[in-house]
C-alpha cells in the first residue's frame, strides 16, 4: 500500500510530486472503480439483450 507508506511520506516531505494530492483518497478511487464495474455490467447486460432481440 503506497499511501501512508514511508516512501509516500518521503515524497511529500521533499515535494517531488508538485500536484495537490490531498483530495485523492483510496476510498474515492475504490468508489470510482466500483461504479465503473457496475456500469460495465449494466452495459454488458444491455448488449446481450440487444443481440438476442436483433
């Protein structure tokens, strides 16, 4: 796990990452991936129904 590791704190202290990254959290990333996977499942179901009715 990179976030919270010694390497992460080291990068934050020496400011090697010039991007504001305080708003990025693992929870938001997990939520985005979960939403993406759910949408993908819906689209796959829809595609299957479209081909069956074609």
